[in-house]
C-alpha cells in the first residue's frame, strides 16, 4: 500500500531508490519502472518530481552539492573575513562537507566512471 509522505521526503526516497538501483544495475539498465516498483509508487508519482531518469541523476548531484554551495555563499558574504581567510575557509569547509558525505559522493563517482573495485571490494556495474 502506498503511504503518504511529505513531498521532500518522497523526492528523497525516489533519489535514494534510484541511486541504489543505478549502483546495482548500472544507469543504463535501470528503468523508471524499476525505480518506482522498488518503493511501491506509481509512475505518476515519479513524474511529479522528475521529468526523466536523467533528471534523477542531476537531482542526486544537486542533493550532494547543495550544502557545499550554500556554505560557500555564507562564507563569501562574511565581511569579517579578509581575502586570505575566505578561500581558506571555503577550502576547509568544502573538504569537511565532502568527508562527511563521502559515501554519497562515492556513489555518484562510481556512477560516472563505470566499473571499478573500491574500498570494501564492492564491484559496480558499468555506466555510460
């Protein structure tokens, strides 16, 4: 039975399901049908949030990069930091955020580069 979720939660659920399937089956071999079936929603629900499978991939990238860009904007707007402190703060904050999200970034990296063995020995299927 389809459960009601707030829109942001449902969108995140679709992104997570797609990410998992992209890693398991490869981007090319993952269909919109398989994404919606994996979480028990209709295709209409999928297309309410995304225009296409490509849009999902873009959404995954935005989900990971959004917090980094937000922090960069906050730092560049600070008048209390000088011209040397701003880039230093941007680099250290960016590094920290990347380290805190390394598993999600690893997923996107694997989707983009294709079949490789990394870390725990997990093998990821080739993607276009």
